[in-house]
C-alpha cells in the first residue's frame, strides 16, 4: 500500500490539523517546563487516538496498523514526545483488547479509549533492558491473589497513568517463566521514583515503577500464566511501528521548517534556497524520509496481514526509520546554522526527542539481531 485511500487521507488531515492547533504551538513550552498535557491527550481521544487499534464495541477506533502509523506520523509533526506517548498508550490498550478476557476488556478499555485513564508498559528493569527475558520482578500466587515485587525502569507515563501492564516472573528462568498482569495506580504497594532528568521527551514523565508486595486478584493475569513474554513481544511489534512513525513525523516537521528557513534567509546576496548544494541536501533528506516511510508502511501492512515475516519487517522499519529520522532532523539543525541551536526555533527539541527512538522499544542493535536471526533461519 503506497497510495492513501480517501479515508486514510482524511485521518491524516484531521490528525495533522489537531497537531498544528494543539501540539506545535505548545511543544517548546511543554519541553521547557516538563509538562505532561493530559488535557490535550483527552482531546486527542476525541479524535479516536486513545484506542486506535481497539475494537469499536469497546470504544476504540478499530483501525489497521497502516492507519495507525499514518496517524502517529501526523501527530508527531506537532510534538514527537506526545505522539510517542500516545503510541505507547495504544500499545497497552491493544494488548488488553487482544489478550484480555471479556471482563478485563470491559473494565479497562473504555477509560483507556477516552484517555481519562492513561496506560504504561512495564517490561524494562534496572538490570534487564535488551535482555528482557532476564527480568527479575516476581509474581507469587497466594490463594486467589498474586503478590508482585520488583522495580521497572524507564517507564513512560509512570505516575500519571492509571493502568500498568507489568511483566513478572511466575515460573523458572527465561521467557517461558514470565506472565503479564494489569496493575492499577491505586493498588497498595505501588509507588514511583522521581521523574527522570532526560535529554529529550520532557513533555512526558519517565519514572521507575516500584512494586513492593503489590497484591492483585488472580483475575488481573493477562492471558495465561507463562504467556507474558509472548504478549510483551507481540505488543512491541506494533509499538516499534509507532515509534518509527513518530520519527518520520518529527523529521518531516524539521525538514519543512528547514525548507522555509532557507527560503527566507539570505547570504552572499541570494536566498539560501537558491544554492544548489543546499537544494541537494534537502533532496537527500526528503528521499531518505520517503524510503523510510515506504518501509514503515510495508511493515504495517505485513502486521495487518499476519505475515510470518512481520516481526522481522517491524524491526527493519524501526531501525531504519529511527536512524533516518534522527539524521534528517540533525541535518535540518545544521542547515539552520546557529539559529537551529536556539530553543525558540524548535529544531533542537526535535533532535533531542528523536534521539531516544533509536534506543527504546528495543535498541537498534537488537533490531539488527532480529533481522539477522530471520536471515540465518531462512538460510
């Protein structure tokens, strides 16, 4: 799919309009103040962005992965940090919709789709990042409850979110010993570390999630016991596409701003945009972005179709789009000269925001491992 349908074009137009009105004018200020605009997220939910992939009968939009990456790219043109959090929120909502029981879906999805409740994804730990299957958080069955103990690290939305999907060990070592649970913010024993000081993504909180004897009913188990790692990884396939799309949107905004800047700025008696060397730079930036966009769309279509190569293609798309997005944004800063380094122009914020996309949802080195395993397995 390389041509938008009328419905998809309407999605892009509506979300881009929302980003232009509600995100872009405030993005630098939110970044400076480390402000998480939950009121604006609620407005985004009115557009259907709180449950992008959730079934319509549960209050969601029931859209495809292809529709979703279009929406997240458009949203990220206003603020990559807010768009990225929205992608993570939707990853959690999809996991509950896909793997939850009828009661679980009815309990949590309406609030998540309206974004009156926010969601957080709790996999990474202080000692278990790329090697996620080595996580140490434990969940011990005690009668008709599980008791959870452990610490999760780098959790987006922590503290502000009401719903946490937590991966914890219920069995032996390795992936097969991990289960998934839904924990609520008000559960006794759940607390949070301080908001991390970060290079970027300042418009959303990142905190530790601390589980100290958190006692949850056995009905909070998501899927079957021992199936948590599979649930976590299936969620990440879509999450990687969302982050890839956010990189495209941020980089596109930087490219658009750069083109306008070069059209206005004069040096040596002529507009900078008339310099062929700078035109070539813009052409390369646009070409690389379009190539990344095509790969993201290809991976999204594969995930929609249940293609057996979907995980590999999602890894390819995440690696390529996040590397490309950062490079394009950094080049846009360079072409702004000294002005690109000033906060008020917004370019340096995009560069800082996009840098972390090469790390989260699986580092780009891990994306290479996934792709390489696909190649070796096919050989």
